[in-house]
C-alpha cells in the first residue's frame, strides 16, 4: 500500500473527527498542575454529566473496592484522587470521540479497552520503580497507547485482516502493519494526539511505544515504560482472556536479584519461550536495563496484576 496515500486518508479522517469536548481543553491545563484543588476540578468536571456519571460508576466499581456507596462527584473525586480523575476524564473522552468511527475490521473493541486499562494499571505500578516518572502521566499515556488501531480498522478493514493473519502466524502486530502500511498503529495514535493538541508527554509514548528509541531524549524513559507496561499486561493475560499469569523469574531468582543477573534470567526465559513458540512477547532487555528495572520489580508488578483481567473488565464496564 502507498504510504503517503494511506497516511493522507487517515489524517483527512482524523481532521474530520469531532474535536475533544470542551471539558478536556479546560482539563488539560489542570493536567499539568499538581496543586489543583478539588473545587477547581469539580467546577470543570461537574458540568459534564456524561463524565461525572462514569466517574461515579468507576468509584463504585470493584476496581476501587469501596465498601460504602459513593453518590456525589465530590466524594468520587476523593476516592479516585484528583490526578486519577484528570487522567480518566481524558481517556474516557478520547475513546468517546472515536465512537464516531464505524466499527469494521478484525478489531475487538472491548478487548482493546480492557488491554488499554490493563496496560495503564501496569504502567502505574511500574512507575513506582522508575525514578522521575509521573505515575498519572504514565497511566494516561498507557490508556491511549493503542488508540491508533481504531481509525486503522475503520478505514482499512481488509488490510487490517491481512495484518491479523500475519499476527496469527507469529508476526508482531506492529511489524505486520509496517509491512502492509509502511507505518504502525502507534504512528496513527501519535497523529491523533497531535491533532487533539495533547501534550508531548502523551504524543511521544503513544507514537513510539513499539519503537521507543525513536522518541526524543526527554520522553525516552516514559516511552520505554509504556512499551514495557504493554508487554507486562499481555504477560499477565489482561485482555486476552486466555494467557495465564507467567512468572518471569526462575523460582529461586528472588533470592538472588542483582541487576546483572537480569539479562541471564530473561535470556534463558526467552529461549524457553521461543522453543515453546509462545505468542506472548517479552520485555526488551535493553528497555529493562535502561529503566533499571530488576526481576524482583517485574515479579512484584506481575503479582499485583494477577487479578488484573477481572479488575480491568469491571473498570471497563463502569466507563463504557
Ligand atoms: Fe501497540
Ligand atoms: Fe498494546
């Protein structure tokens, strides 16, 4: 397929999509502000009934496991946290805006949402182990990371079926897209985020989550983190419904977890997986080393994600 023609068709369609709702443009400056007050947030969000209702549902969902019923948006914001509310409002609005595109192609939209929520959960958990990474920005970027798949499937359903076929034969989805389109869904997501005037902290991880080395120096760690969270949510079986949680480390690895042992453990694991032709990809060693994540950190994240599929589904039911 001609790269320029495909890109032009996508960009033209993106330009015709509705802009993000006004509430988001009023929220974006607050997204950068760490000292935002609950009243300022309530003033913006309380005026958007659709978002307010869904925040209430999320706060009451099993995801947050609250014992008592939450009936006011103010209480919901207290439960969810000011910063999480901003991320969620943005994520919900972006996915809502994409509803205008006709559902075609092989993409399972529920699975995409559940996988995106799972990746957001993984990114938030992993950000605790990576210095200088903001957990809410990581959560939001991860929630949006695969958003480009929606316009790609809506506009090129036949080509996306070819991609799905190649993926079934063992090729990575983004590589199959690059063979067919000369770009991948990350690029499409990046064009979308630019069109919506979202900050570079979101554009770069979305665009380059399959090619973290291409991101600019300022966003390389965040982009690597999203790449890794994407893989971790797949390893934890979130959104696939079939993959069991896999332990990355050898059973005794947690007793000896120096950073230098990580490569050896992961290489061994990768070789075993290759022999078993596992369809689940593996975090790139270079990424893990760059983020200074060790095997104990990864296993902590995987353990926390053990009930992730169920949690992500309850989250999805609340916001859909
Ligand atoms: Fe992706
Ligand atoms: Fe993904």
